[in-house]
C-alpha cells in the first residue's frame, strides 16, 4: 500500500490536479474579493474625509480675512483639528504657496509631492503614502470663494491622518480569506479522492481482468456499468476476451483433434498388428525351415521383420500420444540406481560394450520402467551412431537433490545444426539412415519421460568430441 | 502340451494367437465371448486362460471374477493398453499376469510358461521336508498347499508362489523389483502393480486384519517381507 501511495499513479495525479484547481479557484476568488473590499474601504475613507473636510472648510473659511495672517491660518488649522477629532486628522493651512501653518504641536505629515501639486490644483488632491511603516492618507483642498468659484483663493487646506484602522480591517479580510482557502483546499481532497476512486475502479477491474487473462483464465469478463469512455473500454475488452477465448478454444480443439487422430490411428492399427505379430514367429520358423521356396521364405522373413518394426513404431506413437493427452502416469518406486543401470545393460546384453560408473548405495525415487526406456534409448542411439568399437559410458551422480545420469560416447558427436532438434519428433541424426532401427520418436519419448519426472534431458557435444546426453531427475519427485 | 482357453473377441487376433499357440504345441480352444468362455471352462478344463479385457457382453473383468469364483486356473489378461486401470482391476480380481497387445508368439509363450511354473511344485523348496507352521498358517511348499487353522485356503498360482517365496526367508525384506523377477519372472523394470495387486489379494485371504497385516508386511520405501510374527 505504501508503495502505491508514493507511486505517481493515476490516483495521485488526479488528486493533485483536483486540489490544484480548487486551490487556484479559491485563491482567485479570495484575491478578487480582497481587492474589491480593500478598494471599497479605502475609497470610502477618502471620500468621507474629503467630504467632511470640505464641509468644515466651507463653514470656516468665509470667516477668514481676505489676506489672512499666519495667526489666522493657525487659528483655522486649530478649528479644523477640533472639528476632526473623530477622524483624528491633523490639518495645516497654506496661503499663496507659503509653508503650511498648523496648530501648535500638531504638525501633519505631508508628502512633498502633494504640496507641489496642490499649489496649482483646483480640486481636492488625495495621496496615500507610508510614514514610519504606517499607511497615511493626505488630502489637499484648494479653497475657492463661493462668489468666484473659477478662481482659486490661494488658500490650501491640508489634512492627513493614519489609515491604520482601515489597514486593520483589510488585514482581517486577508486573514479571513486565508482561513477560507486552506479548509477549502483540504476539503477538496475528499471529493478528489472519491472521484479518483470512481474513475479508477473500472481501471482496476480492467487490470485484474487482464491479469487473469494473462494467467490463462480466458473466460474472464468484466462487469460494465455506465456509459462513459471507461465503460466503452470495458465493453471492448470483453469483446476482445470473447474473441480470444473462441480462438484459443478453436486452436485447442484442432490440436486435440490432431492428437486424437494420431492416437486413434495407432490404436486402430494395433488390432490387426496384434493378429500379425502373433504369427510372425510361425512365419520365421517356416522361413528358416528350408521347406519353402527360397523366394517365399525371403518374403516371409521380410513380412515378419517389418511387422515387428511396425509394432515398435505404433507402440512409440501410442506412448507419445499418452504424453500428449496427459495420460502418462508415473509409477514411482524407490530403487538402487546402480542396480537399475546394471539391469538395463544386462537385459540387452550391453554390459560388455558399455561402461557403467554409479556410486554404490545411490538410491532415488523414480519410475524404473520409464528411466529404463530413457537409458535404453540413449545407449542404443550411442551404440548405433558411434559405431562398434567406440566406447559408450553411463555415469550417475547425486548432485544436491538431483540425480544426474550422463550417457557419453566417443563417436563423431551430433552435427551442430541437428543439435537443437534432437528431441523433436521424427528427427534423425543422420539423413542417410532414415530407415534405421528407431521409430524417430525414441528421443522425443525419452525427453517426455524426463519431463514427466519433473526432470530434464539435454544433449551436447563433449569438448573432446562425442555426444553427451544428460538426464537430470529430482531424487524425490512430488 | 498345455491346454489353453483363449477368450478374444477379434476374429483375426483369435486366429493369429491360436495359430501361434498350436504351432508351439498347445491344445487351444478359442471363444469370442466371456459367456462362451465360462461354458467351456468345465468341459475343456484348461491349464491356463488367456483373457481379453475388451469383450462384448460380459466384460473381461467380470469374466475374470466369475472364473475365480469357481476355479484357481492361471489367468493371463490380454490388454490393449498397459497403463489401463482395468489391468490393475483385473489383477486385483485375481488375474496372475498380463500381456500388452500386440504381442509376439514368443512373448505369449514365455509369459504362459512363467505363470504355469508358479503352479508346479518347487523341487528345491526349503520346505520340502514337510509343511512349516507360521502362526496360524501352515505352508506346504512341496504340495503347494496353504492352510489356516487347519483349513486349506484357495489361492491363485501367483498368490501361492509369492507366499512361498516370502515365507522361505522370514523377516527378510524384498523389493518389489526382486519379487517381480523371482515370482513373476518379469524383467527388473516390469510393472510393480503386479506385486501390489497380488499382495492385496493374498492379504485378503490370509490376514485377520487387512489394515494391520501380520504375515505379509509392508516395509515403506523398500518392499515387502514375511513376518516377523
């Protein structure tokens, strides 16, 4: 599970994308709201201040003499300061470009650029600025006479005040927006996971179905619900599985028919062969009795000999058919390997031509008849192909929990191009000897017998020349 | 000269085997069905029966069982398949041996002779100086006779031969391979199911408790032995 969490799977990608989208939209909404609210707060502060200031100036300025002295200006600033107690502004009054005059000890903070601009302005000017880390708002209000509004009177009233309160409100807004975004983003993980689950469930089903198919369960189908692209994919998968299953079944049926045919043919051949084999002895006796015409005797010998060959071939075909049909059964017995090899040689009168090297007391659980078939095949092959005077050696060893039997000859070995096919059916090492003693199935049967034991049979050429066949069998097959 | 009753449904095989048997000097009666075989059994009084397993009507297995109900004549099964379960069933039903078709006249002859030797009294038997007593069993190698509690047991030839062979060396373990060679005269890698089936039959007749045999004991991984009692 932990492996799946760190993996950059579809689920992770889906969740990340979902969370990113929701975070982005939450942030965008918060930012826009914040911007609007902040502007609204500041604009209102400015507008009310300007309005208030203008009202105050409107009521106080007419009392001013036409050419006010510094004391008049100071008095006006003081009056304005008093009127703006609720706003806590500080005011100053300048006349005809003079320095702003303010009430004693209540110098307003005024940016220089505002003063420059105010000297020529006809309407109220507002500037937001920072002073000592705190935002301030400064207002410059050129005063016009009521009777001559087009002509500036030269009087400019300045007011400035801290926007700290407003800034606090804005900060609260930021905190609120931030507090809103985080839970929204976190909460969005839940629908993201749910959505990912919903999307991924059919994908998972598809995957496990594909795995089942790969494991050979061609009957696997998935339950398709809904009408989306994944459902379409599921339906296509099911169609593919059905086609695959049908094809596999057809192939298997064909193969089974072919194998059954081989089995049936050999089976059918057996009954007439059984009748013929029973009398080959009679034929042989008559052929060698000298009572018959030599040609008839030769014909009888031929019929008898070829009948016996045919019997061996049909028996081999039957045997291979049993392997193909999975009907071959192991009849295991615990035996002494040396004894088995010795019997294989003596029964066929090979003990003088074949050397045997088996450690005494080597025991194994195997099917003695089948191992004898393998050994007889290998040794018989070696004797046939390597020639009369060439040594053939059988050697058995225990290696771990395996029994390894090698049959080596000092003959010419197996041609390299034949080597990969020696265990194929009807492969013969020497094309010139296609009608040799073997049925062409001997090595194929030997290999099948090894496999039936859960072992293996391999062929190779020894470095010093000659063929080496190695039979490896588990000492304790299941 | 041996009197052979051949029960085989295929006419060609029947003729061929009969030809081979006659050539070897045996008096042969060949019938096509189990029913006919049962009928010929008493009047012909064969020394040995060759029985095909695949028969129309009464099956070969059934014929084998019926023959064993009344007679201990040696029975050799002719089977189309060596790995046929019917062979095992046939052996357990009382057949003494089996031959896989197609088989040459020599193979049939050799197998018949081996089976017939089991019935013949053994001259060199260690029990030639009279019957030997093992527990409740009285084994007479000379007369080829086995009694339990004084009553003679009806044993098929292979069963007698196996019991005589094992009891000749009480307590000694013989592998199935050795028994195949000594009792059945098969090759070393012959079909060990012959031994197992025969032991099963023998135990059914001589043991008091089949699950816990006293006379013919199994030595796991090695084979069988007689006793120790």
